[in-house]
C-alpha cells in the first residue's frame, strides 16, 4: 500500500487512564488490521483511508452506544468522541457489550469505562470521553470537528436536539431506537433526506412511549439495530452516500419482519419546523426541560420543554409491573415508588423526584419511567 494512503502512525508508547497501549507503527500493521474490510470492494483502500480521517460524535453510551462504538473503533474510524451522563448499573450488563462486573465494582461512568476498553481494542483510533449531559448549551462545542453524529440516546428531547444541530450545521446523523425486540433506523442527511421532525413532528405521549425500564429489551435487538446504524455510518464516512438506505427501517427481530418505509413525502410537504422553517427550538433552548433542586426537600422538580397531557390510567398500567408497590393516581397526579425514590407525575408532564437532590439522577429516573 502506498505510504500516502496510510494514516499517520505514532511511534511512541502512551499511558492513559491507567492502561499502557502501543500505537500501530507501520503501513503493514494498518494493512493487516483492516485487510478483510479493505477487500470488500465498496470500501477498499480509499474508503479505509477516509474512515481513518473521519471524526464521529456519539451521543449516549448505553445499549446502542456501546455496540456502535465498538463496531466503529474496530472498523478504524479516526476519532470518536463519546458523550454520556450516566454510570454503570448491573441491569446494563445484559445488553451493553463494553461493560462487565469489574466496571460495575469500580463504579465507573459509562463514557470512561467504554473509552478504556475501546483504546485497548484499537490503539490507532483516538477515543475521548465526555462525562456530560448533552444539552443545548454544550452540543455545538461537543460537535466541533465531527463529520457525523450517532444516536445512542433513549429519549426524544435529546434526539430533537441532535436533529436541530445537525440540520443547522449541515452534518449527517443516524437515528436509532430499540425497545423490546424491535427498533428503527434512519440515516438523516440535511438537505437531501427528511429530518427526524419531518417524520415525527412531536414525541409520542409519555404513556404510549415505552422505555427499556418499562417494556424491557433483548440483546439481539440492540445488536441488530446498532449494526444497521453502523453500516449506514460507514457508508457516509467512506464517501459512499449514494449507497445509503434512505428510508425509515423498522425491524422486529422476534418475528423476523423488516420493513423499509418511504418517508420522502414527509419532507416534500414543506411544513417541517426544523428543516423547512429553520426553527431550532431545541438547540436555542426554547424547548427544553427545566430541572430544579427543591431547597430543603431532598427532591428535584422536572418540567418538560413542551406541554405533555398525561393519561394517568395508561401510565399506571405501564408502570405497574416495574415499580415497587402499587401505582396510585387521581385526576391531578400519579405516584409511584422505585427503590429509595418517590416519583410524582402531574397532568402536564411535570414531575417531582423525592429522595435525591442530584439533578442528573432525577433526570435519569424521569427518562426511564416516564419516557422523556
């Protein structure tokens, strides 16, 4: 392989986060590591070179995120920035492939544990961790230099934020979602394909929006959805955008049903607030949850960015199997208990999480059980 086709290799040892790694040093190492991928004609040497120069921002390092990160690092993406606000819990180990019992014992943030493993998998890839809640105040900084955004999130508010910044900055991103045994994948190329808000102009009602904590999820579904996200990402990063699957792919791994939905009409209508009207309300901070620690009460109040009318009966049915004790509700509010935390949900979507003054913990509980 000609020298100008190779990435620049660092001929030094580096010590990072307690792990000693040796960077790949020669074109031969490069050729050997990626030989099977280079043999695949649509990628080839040129595609591998482009991959090695690419920069990716991954938002969320849970089930989808760990799968995506591992696949892209093994594939030889040049730079991966991982952003996640959460820490590892035992129930993550069933489907979040980068984590194990040692990480749990060390009480590590997900982004840190993932980065340590990924650097050992492929030292030629630059992987950096950001233990941060991605929001309208920091997403443009986190996106600096990135060619592509990947969705490893679990809530619509963050996805709409990603969509806003992607459309505003003309960067592609790959939407992905999985619950139970089914999921969705859609590559979004601003100016060419429908954006997320073209297809889903608003999030589904909370009581009809299941999460992994209320409906469960199986590992194979995660792997398959992340796999489809990753292959669309590799197409873009290799300069093969003409090969994109420009549909909304719906996959049920339990039944084997795969449907490609043509969503072009949603963009052609010309009514999308984001990509047609250029209204970036999530990025501007006009549509964003407000979170306040309640002084002296060991509680946090969360006000969603957009008004949500809650069907308490449907929400109680959703929460019943996964919370501690009975779910009580009347026409004004719903109450449930999860471990040490008491959750109170009001009719407009506002909630008070009692038992903590940690806003990140409260936000995580809200997303898990009320489907933010």
